[in-house]
C-alpha cells in the first residue's frame, strides 16, 4: 500500500510567497504524482495548505488538487483557517465535528490525522478534546498498526529558530503514543526541513515544504536575516508492506521552478 505525503504548500491564488510561485510548485508536484504514483491510495498534506486562509485561496487550491488521481487528506497548519478549509475541502466522514482531525484505514494500516491549529499563533497544540479523541482511537485499534500525522512536531529538532513554535504539549502527546506500541511512525510538517529520528521510542520524520525550505541551523540565522534556502522542494512516498514501512523523499522539480532568480 502506497501513500503520498506533501507538506506546507503555502498556496496563494495570486502573487508570490517569499519570492516563490506556489502555483507552479504545487502543479509540478501534482503532475509528478499523477505520472509516477497514480497507484497511491491517498495524498496526505500536513498543514499550511495556504499562505493566507481565505475562501479564494482554498477554492483555487482545490482546483489544483483535483488533478490528483487519489483522495486528498488535508490537515491544518498555523497558516490555515479551520472553518474555510472545512467548507472547501472534503474530509472523511470520521472527522471530528468542528475540527480537521480524523482516522483513515488502508487495509491493516490506520492513519490518524491531527488538528494542532491555534488560531492566530505560530505554535500548535493538541487540545484536550483532540487528545481524548486520539486516545480513544488508539485504544479502539486494539494493537493494529497506525501512523500519526500532524503539522507541528511534538519534539525538539535542533532548529533554534523553529523549535519554539512546535507543539506546546508535545511531551503529553509523546507520552500517550508511547503507551501504544502499534504506532509505527510520526509524520510532521511546519519546519520546512527534512529531519528524522526517534522521540519517546517512536520513529519520526519531518518533511520538506512543497514551496520553499528553511535554512539549516548552521550557519546561525534569525528572522531578521531569514531567506529561504536555495534547495529544491520534495514530497515523500510512503509504502507499507509485509517487510515494514518505508519513507522515500522524492524531488519533483528543480530548485529554479517558481523560485527567485539567482
């Protein structure tokens, strides 16, 4: 079973975002997926679907995503508007009322998509209602394998300018997941950098953005000197087989597509 994972497209119906063209970049990703991975069961997008949470942007985004040959599983990021997202993009019937949080089953594998949005804040939180929902869903799986996907990473990543805006109650989430050894992997966006490791004994991966990348932590930088790194975007192909779970990062276009001139 194959899933596609994209993150942080920061889509806008018009104009550029930090010098990058979000329409060209997302269209390139959609074209790549349709050409090479049309057999995937779904495409997960771990938040920051749009740069500005307007109905116009979500409708234009949907127009591009409709070119995918599989269902889309969206999640909220700090740039998203929960109500507008829910109004425009279809969610599974299992979604929590008023949230963008749900479970999807793909054969023996379940994917738990979390809503970590705090309106108006860069950081995220999994609220008490969302945490309760997650515990109930994990208990109901009765040991069946699961993946957890979200926007805000619940662990420190060694990214000094980005770590302060991760999940505020990350320790509580990791403690909950640690009690469920059937959780195979945790996937997060937000940081626009590829990181991997283990946290609380759980393997995790963070994704590159479909639009632009944050600079690596060395050399030092701060928000006053911030410029996107001259790195190509990527998406991730996830495959679940009897031999285990694999995540393969795929570059779908050159850096120059929709990027500022050198």
